[in-house]
C-alpha cells in the first residue's frame, strides 16, 4: 500500500516531465529550441520534436508569406512635384536562427519595424530618381522591382526575404491639392479663352465675308443700273435726235413748250426777261398767237 502511495506521484511527475519535453511543429511554422536564450536546435520539418524540460524553451515563427503595410511617406521626384506614396510588401522568414539573432525577443513586430524603415528609405531613393510622370504611369512596375531588389540585400541581414513590393496609391499632399486644383482651373479657363478667341475670329471672318458679298452685290446692282440707265438715256437721245432730224421746227417748238411748262408753274413764281428774248419767240410769232 505504501509503495502504491509513493509510485503514483512519481508516475504523475514522470508523465508531466515527458509531456513537457515534447512539442509539435506545425507545417506552417518553424521552431527554435533555446537554452538560456541561446539557439541549440532548429526545427524546420513538421512533426513531433523533443526538448529538455524546464531548461529549454521553444520559439515558433510563421513560415508563410507575410504582408506588411509601409507607412505612407512623402517623396519628391525629379520634377519637384511632391507625392504621398502608400505601399505594401510581401516577405518571408527564410533563416529563423538569423532572424532570432537580429530581432531578439521582439519577434515579428521588431522585424516589421526595421523592414518598414528599409522599404521607406529605398522607396524614397528610387522614386526620387525619376519624374512624377514615371511614377503615375502604368509602367511603374519597373520602379517597384527596383525597390524590391534594393531592399532584398538589406532585409537578408534580418533573415528575411522580400518577395514583392507594390505601390497602392500615389496622391498629392493635402497642402498641394488646392494649388493643383487652381492650376487645373487656370488651364481650363485658358483653354476656354482660346476657344472663345478662335470662335470670335471665325465669326469676324464670316461677317467680313458677308459684308464683302453685300458690297459686291450692291456694286454689281449699281453698275447694272447705271448701264441700263445709260442705255435708256442713249435710246432717249437717239429718239430725240431722230425726231429732231425728222422735223426740226416742231422739235424746237416742243422744247420751247417744255421750257415754258417748267418755268411757269403755279404759286408766286416770277420771271424778269427782256421782251425781245428768244424765250418768247413762239409766243410772239403770228402762228403761235393764232394757235
């Protein structure tokens, strides 16, 4: 009975020690066995593993591809047009032992802080060597590749491999938005002014052409009218000439009557002439008086 009483606690302690000496490595992670803070074993294969209880401890790290959002930063391209860049990166822990030595007990949090500083520095340097048009164009994949390649060497010291770097957004700083909008508004107003000037110029050309057409039409009409009037006067004079040639005495008489009619009209008209003036030839003639 006494042996059984002492045996049960011993078995319990042995079971506890045995269980605490075993640990399982998941296929999605890697594990380090530490003894007094020093790495004594690296467990990279999934499955059951062992350690010395109470003396050794196990630290696990994710073996999958991880993501980090880079803090937004302001860059100044070659054309001095400042931009706020928002990016993210994919990375993976490739050397857990070196990773542990680099970041210590800080783990993933410390590693991402240091990786963020690396990515920010490389992003600022690469984007600062090109123009804003290159950054905003669809061909900026080459720029992201340059940032990744530059960050790989520095991240290797952390036991980390940078797999990819992507620019999520490139925007203007808040203080520059209003100035940019004003510049865009001024450009649109200038274009509108140019369009109105071209419209006014076209309208003036149309009006000038219309005025020229009116002048030409009026000139042609006046010229034709003068021609017709001249032809009519010529025809009239020809008729008069023929009439004068047919009976000169009658024609002379007709002209005298016409002159009388124009000179002696109603109203208070008065004429002062000599009685023997040629104007009264037909009035003094016997034939004229008799008529």
